């Protein structure tokens, strides 16, 4: 089965608010964020994976992740507002994708139910020279997973 982090990364690449890079591909790392501004990463985040279990063994589950970037930062309030505005738009886009059922396809009989921000976006860290900062937003992909089949059946 395709790892959830890969599913999420591929899905986020379709977000219209992400800038296109020279190669025409939206570059998003996994669990590694470079030092350069306008770099992006998806990181797995610990959450209790089981939201609800049904008597037949079916379950509603979740995969937690952080979407983060390095952005220019400084005393200019407009730049900092734009940085947070990008994440506001990203959170809205997730909500729209959920509302219109345009969620990622999952394998293994699993079905995506929603993808949403669980916290508002925030400034997480500032580089020592105070010209670049890490901004991030915490999110969750909720999905339905059917009960496992008995081995050998």
C-alpha cells in the first residue's frame, strides 16, 4: 500500500496556492525542510490513529501531518501577513476539497473522509539572522478502513 505521507504529499502538490518552481513541479520534501526560503515539507505527526471502531471491526482512522515552509521574514508586517495568509488559503482549500469530495484516493479498501487543519497556522521558528522563518500548520486526514479479513480467506 502507498504510505500515507506520500498520499498527502501528492495531494498537496495539487493545491493552487503553491508557487510553481522552475521545473514546473511543486517541490515538497518529506520530513526534511531545507534552509532556503520558499521550500516546503510534509512531516508525519503523532496522533492516535483510531478515531472510532465499529462492532464489525470497521474503523474511522486518521493520519496526522504538519505542512511547513521556510519563508522570508522580518520587520515588514506585510511579508509576515502574506506568509500567514498563504496558510489561511491552504486551510480553506482543504475545507473545500472535503466539502466537494475531491480527496485523495486511498488503496487497501480505505476511503478518505476529510482533510482539514487542526490548528491555525503559526510562526514556528526564526533563523538566527532573523531573515527566514519556518511557518507551519497541523492537519489531519481522516479515513474509513474496513475490518481486516481473516488470514487465509
